[in-house]
C-alpha cells in the first residue's frame, strides 16, 4: 500500500528504455517501474484478484526497498501484441542489468 501501489484503476501508460510508467486517471503521479529493478516478466489472466476477461495481463515482478512486488497491467486485448511488448520489455530489462 506504500506509494499507492495497491490501488487499481484504468489509466495511461508510457515507457522508454529505462522505465515503464503508469498513471491512473484522476491522479497526478505515475507508478514508475524501472527496468533495472524488474526481476521477471510473466503473463496470466488474473492479477491481485482481478480477472482480465481472457485478455493477457503483463505482470512485472520487481524489487523495491528489499521487497519483492508484482504489478499487473492489461495493456492490450490481443495476445500477439502483448507478446511483442514482453519481448521489447525484456530487451530493456537486459540492457539495464549491465
């Protein structure tokens, strides 16, 4: 619940080679997941008790302040687009580990 990470909702996202950002509508500050802190990427149809309606959810497994966290996002309703995004994110994760 720290840093408003527990909250759910729709919003907008953007990313670059360093971080994935998600800002819920009606909030000012985005959640920032730095690729250097991401341990693993997973997909599924459920995250934190919410069902994606047969649409793939990208789950970022990451660390912050000694805690292992999981943040899930339904970004696209098409599996092939989601798989392409995961490959792109994995490239950023690998580049930021060096």
